[in-house]
């Protein structure tokens, strides 16, 4: 199964364009043209159209061959849409969720999974990962996540540092992670582009790229940029310097976008390309999503004001230790918050924490989710959600597994702009599915099987379905056991 996307001229808002792209993604094995939603390289009828996102520069080659249908029988389903369905069957066909109900008939040749006593969820989605950019083993020569050469490095793309043989991808898969966003680090005001990957083995990063997923741009507030650059005698060295740096960059991007708009409308000499401004102009065009490292509540409010000033949207605040202080503003501005369950206090801006943070943001009807930012944490995000759910219950909120599951599935999909494709168990969506040995929010449960687009990618009981990278050759024998 392979999806391919072509893009016409940039649309004005991310919501309209991304929704159109995702609706088109239901077409299999076809090229899809969405008028008004991101541009061709130099093509178009007028010969001058351009996409600032440059989706076709390093195109996704992701493809999974469908071997057979799958029927999971009699399990407890957490759909990600607020439902818990007991003793229910789930049918996967042609890479999609094909049926949900009781006593479904297994198609000919189907893999039948006995789900009695087991729980099923959508695949886990981590919106904040550095796998591949900070791979194992963690040695200096392979640390490629932070381009700490200027406060604004929006021109770099995280995918160009991803080492696909990082053995941590397989460990995340064993924890139920089917999709993850790889971000640049947070040393800079603008760290560069992110990329969304399917958690499958790939010879090159394009083999892992989630088809049609929009790019993101990593921004960072607070301590990190001013700490990195404050001692170098350059802006920023203060939080007000941070904000001045953001605004100056957006002014430059607005002018760059205006040049290209005039060129498309009036013709003349084609403007010179600028990779840095191209990424930021893609945000202004609604093609690229903003993912903003930001801890403190008042800084999140400032960033939302900057977004209003320059007429762009913020997808998600990451880390967001003080999101509970501005939960109403997040809901009002349709901004998500990606948070930890109980990781705090490791620097000054991370001290004013409550373990009910995720629950409070959720109860304010804002988009709340778990994230890892850690190669170990990504392996047990279900347990992190369990901790956050329990903290919310202690704070007096009636949060059940059917509610909390969306913190690791549907809401992260929304933050990445792919919620019309994945993140919930709904007919027609990608068959990204985890079969758990029990309640996924029990410390005793583990992922028994993980399906990506309907294909069994991990099976706890079958070593042949436990991927290992080429880098591990010589460490493992033919059966996958350590030598």
C-alpha cells in the first residue's frame, strides 16, 4: 500500500488544507492533487506556483504490502473517541479498520487473534521524539539533533539527521508506538523542521515518512535559547530578546511570502529561494505546523499573541509544565499541550508543576496529550498516561480509561495534523492497532501485538516479528537472542 501526494498552490489556513489532504489519503495507490493547498515545485498552470513546504523535495516512499486480513475477536476496545466496547471484534482489511462489532466473520485467509481478556487501542503516537537524531549508542559523533550555530536555523530539517538503524525504534514499537514526530532540539528560537514517521524499519528515512503528514517547525521559549546564546554576545540573552528574535524572523518571513505572492500574481523575475524563510513562510501559508517548546504559562500566552500578530496558528506547546495555568487560553485558541505525567523540577522554569496538569488541560476542553522527549519514556507511554489519569482522579476529575486513551492516540494525531487518518478505531482509518495483554493502564500489561496499517509489525510471542536493525548484527544471533 502506498499513498502519494501532489500539491497545488498554498492555501490560507492549515485547517482547510490539511483536512482536504487527509480526506484524499483514503485513496490508495493514487496521486492526489488538492487545489489551493500547498504547491508544486515550480509547476502549476502558470509555471510559477511554489510550495513553501516543499513536500516533494524528499518524498515519502513508505509502503507496506498487505499480507492478509486480521480479525481480533472478543476484546475490550478503547476506541479513542470516548467509547469502551466490551467483548467486541475488530476487523482490519487492506490497511484500514474495516469493521467493529460482535460476531464478525473472518475473511478467507485472515489472521484470527483471540482477544478474550485482552484490550485493544489505537497505536500510540508520540509527538515529541528525537529517535534517530539522538540514537543509541549515545556517543558525541551521532548527536545530530541541535544545530547550535545561530538562534534561527529554520532551514535545517530533522529528517536529514535521522539514522534509521537506531535500535530504539524497535524498542518503541514493542511499547505500542506506531507513529512518532522527530523534532530538532530546543537550543534555538527556531530549531528547524520536524518530520512525522511511521514506526517501521526503513533503509532510508523516506521509507518511514508518514504519507501526507504536514511538516512542523520547532520553536523554543524560555531558558534554552537565552542560555545557549547569552554567553556569545548575541541576541537572545533574555526572554525579551527571545521575543524580539521571533518577531524579527516573522517580519522577514512575511516579506518573503509577499515577494512570492507578487511573483505568482504579476510575474516578473522569480525571487531567490531562501531555505530559512521558506520554512517560516510555509507556516504563514498554513502548510507547516508550529511545535513550540515552552514551559511557563505567561510565555505560552505571549507566543499566542505573536501568532495572532502574524496570523499563524500554533499546533502544540511541548513540555508545557504550566499549561494548567492557561488551560482556558489553550482551549480558546485551539492549541494543544503535550506534557509529561510527573517529570518536573530539573530546571527553574520546570518547577511550578502539578501532576494533574494533563487532566486539568483536558477538563478545560483543550487538547491534552502525553509525550516522551526521551528514548526510554517512549517505551511505556501507556504507563505515563496511567499516572496522569490517576493524578486527575485524585484531583477529583472523573477520568476513565475510555477518556484517557486519547491522550496517547487521537489528540497527538490532531497535533500532527493526521487525525483524519489515524489515532482512533473508526471505520476507514489506518489500521494502526495495539493488542494489550490486559488493561493498558495496568503496570502488569504489555503490548502483545502491534499492527501498522493492518500489518503485524510486532508480536511478543514471535521473534520473527520483533524487528532488529542492521546495526545489531553481531550483537544478536539469528533467533534475536543476545550473544
